[in-house]
C-alpha cells in the first residue's frame, strides 16, 4: 500500500478579459508615477508596487481573485465545511531585461492566508518562466531522475505562463521567476487569499 502524506496542488485557468488587464496596467502606471522606485521584496530589478488591501473594484476582485480561488478551495474541501474567503493583499510586478524574482513563498503563520495566486497581464517571449521548487532538498540528487518518474521525486516544476493565465497555489510553495531575456515588460498581479470560518 502507498500512502501519499504530503501533496502540492496547483490550479490553472485563463481569464481573457482586457478590461481587467487595462485596469491593472493603469494602476501600475499610476504607482510608478507616485513611487518611482517601488518596493523591494522578491524582485531583483524590475518594479513591484506596494501591497494593496483590499481591491477597490469589487467586480474585478470577485472575478480575478475570489471566483477561481473559491472553486479551487471547494475542490479541496470534501467535508464541505462552511468557510468564507477574502482578498488579503495583492501587488503588481513588472520585469524587463535581466530582472527576476528570487526564491520565496507567501507563507505567514500570523496571517490566515490559504492560497496565493498570479494573474498574467503581459508575457513576452523569453521573459522568464515560473519555477516551483520542492522544499525537500534531498530530491535534488541526480539519481532521482535516473530511477523515478513520479511527482514524489520531482525537485521542480516549471510553468511557461501565457497572457491571461491565472495560477493558484499553496502560500508555502517555494517559487521564483527566471531572469527575463526580453526588452518588453512582463507584467503580473500576485495576490493572497485569506480564509475565515462561517
């Protein structure tokens, strides 16, 4: 008998809505005018806005952040326990040539964050893949790749995001963005979702 004791599930979909894309681009433009240097968190180069709490446009918040987060949570909730999710925080990242996001996660035990996500606004060719790394460093042995073809032994998982992609993942998942090789802007909106018992 095999028992899988730990698991990392990632949810992906597309939200093709230029109204949302333009909304976030306008916010990015406004923030760059107000705060020219931006924030320094996981970004190495590039521009990162400060964390917004909460989003001031309920319709966009509901569609981009909450609708799909709720669908993902419902799939992972077989006991049907009643809960309410809310938009905890969000920020916008812009990377250009040579910019990247270092290895990090969104976990914070003092905050009730249940999910993290990324919505892609612009993804030029060669502008950096999204890489998830397993926190079990024992998996980084080359022998694992010679003998096992199973997620239990994968050291990393790589996404090549496209415009309009939405990716949801556990806040503790280690991830990074590779350096961009494009002169065009790669723009994404990152966010955290909190949960409350009803």
